[in-house]
């Protein structure tokens, strides 16, 4: 069974992307085991001096969780037209490990925003970074959850709009097939 890890790019308690990430668990197709990966909020800001003193336990624990999945779904907001700093920081830490927990794994991206563009601009930036990590990116179909306040319930972690729910479920089925084709 393919294990798809879900990484949420926001640390916020009432995050829209957190709601979408929770909803993704219930929308995964048969044959997939969704794994909610831990928050990267405890990782220090990357500094090679810290690494030189020994990889922090928080980084090792995070990397172990990421290493245990076969593929990753990134569910993230866009910050200033790009990748949220915390998410980039987590990837920077993972990139210092060998074996690299992301290398060679399929990846898909959902961007989430209350705005009309749906965080469209984070895709290019995040794909760029993930590509550098050796991830195999499913570029299409793209998922931008625009106007997310009207489509997600942050208390329940559910998708409230039928069309959006169906589209996200179909995207996950496509991603599962994409992953299967690469195993
Ligand atoms: C934002 N927001 C935002 N939205 C967007 O569509 N494009 C952007 O470039 C930005 N930039 C940005 C920078 C910073 C530092 C913050 C805090 C916010 C708004 C953002 O989409 C909104 O706050 C979301 O609700 C954040 O995502 P979560 O935490 O709800 O998942």
C-alpha cells in the first residue's frame, strides 16, 4: 500500500491549508495509506553551526517520519508569492541528511489561499525547490484552492463545497496512479 505523507506548509492553528491537509486524509483513494507528517514548527532555523554540533533530535525525528512515506502531498499557503519560510527551512534541513528522505519520491502540491489566485505563485517556487531535492513532481493537474474561506471548514477539517471536494478526490486518485507508476 502506497504511503502518501501530507506536509502542511502553515503552522497556524486555524490554517486554511491545515484544514485542506486534514480533509486530504479522508479523500485518499483505496490502496493509499495517508500519513499526516508532523509539524516542522520545532525545527531550528537552519544554521550550519547547529548541524556541525550534531544533527538536532527534532530534525532526526522529522526526517525519520518523512523517510517512512513513499510520496508527499504538500498542502501550503503562498507567502509573498513564494514558499513559506518554515516549509523551506524544513526542506533545507532534510537536504542535509543522507540518505535524503525526499530524494526520488513523487510529490504533488495543493496551494490554498483566501485570495482569488489560490496561491498560484507558490507552485513554481516550491516545484523549483523540490526538483532540486530529486523529487518527481506531478505538475498537472494543478490544485489551487482559491477563495478557501468559502470552501473549507477549519474546525472540522473538511471541504464544504461539493465541486471542490470531488476535484480534490480526483486529484488524489491521479496522484496515487502517478505514484504507482513510479514504484
Ligand atoms: C500571506 N498571504 C498571501 N496570500 C496569497 O495569496 N499570496 C501571497 O503572496 C500571500 N503572502 C502572505 C505573506 C504572509 C507572511 C502571510 C502571513 C500571509 C495571505 C495568506 O494566504 C493567508 O493569510 C492564509 O490564510 C495563510 O494560510 P493558512 O495559514 O490559512 O494556511
